[in-house]
C-alpha cells in the first residue's frame, strides 16, 4: 500500500494534490486514480513549479 502525503500548506478541505513515493501524484478528491511519474518526471515537475514561483 502506498503512503500518500500532502503539503503541510494544504487546507483540510480535501482540495489538494497528494504525492505517493515511487507512484506519482493524485487529486485528493479523486483518490482512486493517480498520475504515474518517474523520478525524472518528478524532478522536471518540481523544477517547473519552482521557476513559476520566482
């Protein structure tokens, strides 16, 4: 079973994205499905998010 985690900045209203280590990401409102990501894809995604917040 995958342990899904969400950011500590997320509200408790169930409106967030969760990360499953080695699995991918999912919408907390639709936990039955997820978007699989490789380690390289995860690294790319984080780099894009970091650039957009600058």
